[in-house]
C-alpha cells in the first residue's frame, strides 16, 4: 500500500513540476527515497516537511518547510535543483 501512496505523490509532484517550468529528478531511486522521507516526517510531525529542512516545533515557522517549500523555486533558478534534489531545472 505504501508503494501506491509513493507513486501517487510522485505523479502529483511531476505534474506540479511541469506546471511550474521545472522537472522532477529523473533518478527514480532518489525521488522514491525523498518521498518516503516526506511520509516518515508526516507520521512523526503531522506534515510533509522537506527532508532538507529542520523541524523546530514552531508550527507557524515550520509550515514554511512543508514540501514544496517556498525556497525551492529560488534554489532551482540559482543552482539548477532544489536543496534536497527532488526538483531540477529542465
């Protein structure tokens, strides 16, 4: 069942990326690992916090770390990928 959830999230992020002018990382193993990390954080903290961001316990501050976080577009523009590598420049 978890694999179905992972695949559905991957498809949603792929559509999100295409809509916003970038791509999902083509390395499926990396993407699956990141998605599983998001799901683990969701179970632990109650939200899909980016695996590359620190969860502080301050809900207001931490909501900026929910994937996709506000920084990902800037990071893609500047470096070609978001910090965790989920999204990349085409």
